[in-house]
C-alpha cells in the first residue's frame, strides 16, 4: 500500500514528530521510519578520541548538534564521546540539525 502525504503527516503529528512545511513524501517516510516520539537531543562531542565509532566520526568537536529522538541518537550517546546538553522538541537556533542518515541501519 502506497502512503500518501496526508497519511504520513497525520502519523507523524500523532507521534509528536515535527512535519516540515514543504516536505516530500520521501522525507516524511524517512521520519516515520527512523524518528521516535519524544524530544530530540542537543549533543556535543567531548574531544578527539581514538577508535571513534562510525556514528560519532561525523561530528565536529566545536559544533552543537540537535539530533531527533532515534536509534541513531541513542547510538551516538552510547559511543561515550558525545554528551547530551539537554532535550528539546525542535532544534535551537544555535544548533546544527543532524538528521538520521538516509541509509542508517541498512546492511551493506
């Protein structure tokens, strides 16, 4: 069954997941697949570290990130080289939005 923009928007809103004004069906499906209900995380990297896991390798040490509540965010926190500065329903003005990568969780 093919999902419509209206059905995806309704599903996301019921889960309290923000819906961008001009989002495509592909973007909405991505959010429905990866985002989890609840506030996103404001994250910052501690410092350079050896043996960085893939999830944390993409983060700059001086940048503050907002990551939606997701398995991706949980895995970033589990690396131990990022820390949560708090949780908010939407990205703060001074934070860089870091979405779940397009192919996250798919085996190569």
